């Protein structure tokens, strides 16, 4: 997605009401990652879009959601070549 938006969507099953955590649903863990991606919440917390400025590198981030039952954070990364 170099130079384009990266989008995360939550698709709830029946009886679920998960949404991205208000303050850090997608949170890049380094200053370089926060500079490379500008994120904003959409659809009442059901989607987050991050504009990828195309900076080369590997950027670790955390995914945090709220809802029941609680789930632990997920820690993947984005790689720009």
C-alpha cells in the first residue's frame, strides 16, 4: 500500500459488538511509524484508515479493540519497500 491508504475493518458476527479502541485502535510503536502513517477512525470505530506516506522500512503497530469477550492486542507490522 505504499503511497496509498491502508484500511482495517471490523466485521462482527451475530451477537458481537467489537470496535477499535477509541484512542489507539491502530497505534504505530515508533516515531518513524507514526510519521510514516497518519490514521483516523471511521464508521463509529468499525474502521480505521491510515495514509501510507511511502516511507521505506518495517513499522510495527498494535491493534486494539473493545468489546466482549475481551481480546488481547495483536502486534503485526507493515513493510514498505
